């Protein structure tokens, strides 16, 4: 496998799972080194807090916070890759950075950290994208997200001052935007078309032989009748070609 292919797998389709391993390694490293890397959190409208756009999703306040984000990240990442393989890496990366940018510009003056913004972005994308594409399979994914994480909507409201509801809100907004922008990329609703050319050819055959049949009927009983040939117009099903990625 070429280096380019390895990088495509790492930073594309499989990166969500690599990201999950990374946030656990960061938390383990903080505990092992007895350090707190909270200084690398996202601090809105502060130049030193710009680094948080990259580092804040990797940091968590405690093990409970980390575990609370890990489970939905695993489930939603699997659904994203399973349903939107072609654009999964793109959706994940844009969700990661766009949520951070929105936080830096519009969130309250506090230190924001954790991957919950990414969680909300993925959930929102899967929910909205499956509904607007009118694809039955993707719609089922949308209803599954509603069933599993419908209560997450309450996390977008400022009930708890210690929770970054802004990260949840902007994550949901990010997923909504991406679902609309990329609605024509990835899996689409199946459409079936009738081959008008074959239908026209079949009609011509039927008309021609009907005309011959009438001509023969007009002949006398002792006149020679040309036997009619029965012709079936059909189109063989093309073998499915192997897909390359």
C-alpha cells in the first residue's frame, strides 16, 4: 500500500476512530504525567485561545467527561462511515474545525474543551441528511439517531453554566449546514428509468406485425399466407462492473 493510500485511510474514512484513540491517549498522558493541559482549551476572541480550535476537542475535564463523549463518537462515526463512506472524512474534518471557529467567534468568555461539539455535528448531519435525501435507508439512520440521541437537543440550551452549550449549539448548526451543502454528494435516492428506446422498438415491432396480420386476413382462403415470425424485443441485464475507490 502506498504512503498516499495510508494517509487517505488515516485522515479520511478511519480518522474518527483514530481520533477516539487519540483523545484517550491525551487523557492518559495527563494522568501519567500529573499535568493539566487545560491551558490549550479554546478561549473565544483571544489570540492565545486560537490554538484551542485544534486542541480543545482533544481535551476533557475528567474521565467521566471523556467517557460521555466516547460512546456517541463510536456510534455516530460508525454510522457516518457506513452510510456516507465517500464523504465521511470530509464531513468529520469540517465539523471539527468549523465548530471550533464558530465557538471562537461567538461563544461566551470561558474556557471550552471537549469533543461534544463534534458529537453534535455528526448527530445533526446524520439526522438532517437522511431526511432531505429521501433515501429510505438513510432515513432509517436518521430515525435511529433520533431514538438514541434525541434528548441531546436539551444540551443546546443554557441550563448548566458549567456545560459548553454553545459547543453543542454550534455543533448542531455545523451538521445542519453540512447536510445541506453536501446533499448532492454521497449516496442518493435510487431512481429507476424506463428505456424509452427499447419501448419504442417494441412498439414498432408490434405495429409492424399487426399490419402483416391484417394483410393476411384480407387474403382469400386459398391464397398463400406468409407465416409470421414472433420477435421479442428485450434488453439483457448488464453485469455489474466492479467499483474502484
